[in-house]
C-alpha cells in the first residue's frame, strides 16, 4: 500500500509518531517508578528541541520541502536508536535505585 502526500501520511511519519509516543510512555513509566518527572534526556530538553524545530523549518524554507522526504528516514532511524538508548539508561537507573532500596541498613 502506497501513500501519497495527498491521500495520507507517509509510513516514516507514522513510525516517527510511534517513537515519540514510546518516549512519552517511557517518561511516564519512569515517573511512576521513581516519583520524579524527568523531561531532559541525553542533554536535550524542551528548549533545545524547539531550537531543532526552528532549524528544520528554516532548512525547509531555504531548501524546499523535498529535504524532508530525503532526511525523514534518517531522522526516524536516529530517533529509534535514541529511544533504545534512553529506555536502557532509564531501566538501568531504576534498577540501581531498586537495588539500593533493598540493601539492609
């Protein structure tokens, strides 16, 4: 099944939305386990992400929308890899906190 820009979203956009949702789920589950809501991962917080969005929009204005079609598969692959790194680091942090809580005084 093929999508065109006039009939619906492209598969990369759907995968990108899934990865974004998975990052949100990771943040909320970590909050439930630790009681602390962490919004900055890998040194990137909301402000830095907004700056990335501004840079991407500027590139689209200068280079045209075709740049998104070229770059989107790479952005999805990078986001997927970063999701794995974030989940692994979060899991390791929660496990260490759990093991520290189990140590007798």
